[in-house]
C-alpha cells in the first residue's frame, strides 16, 4: 500500500499493462541508470530541485502510464 496515496497496486502477471517500473528522468533528459522498487523509493532518490522527475513506464507493452 502506498502511504502517500492510500492505494494498493496489484500486479496481474497475465496482464502486461500492470508491469509498471519506476525510474527518474534526470534534468539532462536521460533516465537514471537504475530502476526502483516503488514510486516512493524513486522520489526519495530524485532531486526535484535540480529538475529530476519520477516516471512510470511499462517496457513490455510500451503503454503510457
């Protein structure tokens, strides 16, 4: 459960739309060289004051989230 939003994310392994990954889009336009287990982990690592932005993406179906 996400403490910030009070929601639970359910992953259905049969539905590729639920396979969401989290990363940080750096101020220079590149993705950080790592992925994070949760949005909260990515937010803790990101530096929004320097222009970093947490992003969610799905590499399986390339769905916009």
